[in-house]
């Protein structure tokens, strides 16, 4: 049900994303992030060889979605500044690449493959003893164990957050996001009194995700600016090189004509 809802969200927003709607793009990325989180959470029962292939294709797709979304955020955070125009130009280029991706046969094959896998992939028919044992675990027990494990993992990763470099901090952000979604998936799968304690964790996670997200947006914006600035510098260099070559040819041409004239003067 969770995976189907995520894919339906992607399908609902598809036309709007192609039309350039930043909100539709944002919702599509959230849906795909939730999808990956759900598969990771229920991994012991659903991960199989077909998902490994589909996951690689999803990584390809996410790169195009992420590049355009990063620029949407940078534009929003740069309203009225000199770099806004630079980001909008870069966004146009990134969106054209994304549009081509979403209209490609490769994307359609991935999307159809995801639907097939969710409904009738190898994981749905596995009959080995280990799989049967996993499926026999009560839902409440499974959720309690997985949440406790993911929570412990996040606590370990988040120690010393203030002194972390960007890569480690990014991993904390991803782990936080996945735990947040896992808690949301668990509503109804845990007794109400047990889920109540996770609601408190969920509240903190949302705030932490917001703060780490703002840090990430600032860093991405700076990198995009430096990248766009570097591209602009390269363009100016190429333009200066072409102008210099044009001036050299013109100078040579004028000198040849002048020399010809003065040879005639000399008789």
C-alpha cells in the first residue's frame, strides 16, 4: 500500500513536472524518497534482485530531479539578488535535461517495472523458510524492532554533530529522514500507547530535518553559485579567445592590404 501510494503520487504529478511546476517536482522527490525509505524499512521481506536493478535506475532518475530541485531552492533563496538570474539560466538547462529524461523510454520502462515489481515481483512469491519466518512475525513486533534499530543507528551517527564535516552531516540528515518516514509508516502497526512515545521523537525529527535541510540548502546554493560562476568565467574566456583570434586575423588582413598599397607607392 505504501509503495503504491508513492508511485501514484509520482504519476499524479508527472504532467505538472513536465510543465515546469516546482511544487510538483518537490512532491515527486518526496514520494520517491518515501518509496526508498519504505523498501529499506521492510527490506528483510521485500528486497530482491529485481529491486537492485530498479534501484540503480531510480538513482539515475533522482540525479536529474535533484539537480533541478536544488536550483529551484537556490532561486527561492536568492530573490532579488544578482545571482538569481544566473540560477534561473542554470535551471532552464537542468529542466530541459530532466524533461528529456521523464519523456524517455528508459523512464517509462522503469516506472512500469516498478508497478510490476510492487504488485508481483519476486518478493511476493518467495517461499523459502527464512522468508516465511520473517512474514510470520507480528506487525507490531516487526515495527518495534526496526524502529528501535533505526533509532539507535541515528543516535550513534548524530553524536558530535557540531564538529562534523558536510558528508557525515548529510548522512545524519538522510538517516533522520528515513527514521521519520518509518515512524509515520508505523502508525497503526503499533499499539497506540507505544506509538505515542514515537510521536515525540517524530516531532523532534521534523525540526532537526528542517534545520539540517536549511544548512544543506545554504551549502548547495554556494556550490551552485561557484559552479555557475566558473561556467560564466569559462564563457568569458572562450569569448575573449575568439575575440583575440578575430582581432589577430583582422590585423593580419589589414597589414597585408597596407603592405600591398605601399609596395605600389614605392613603385
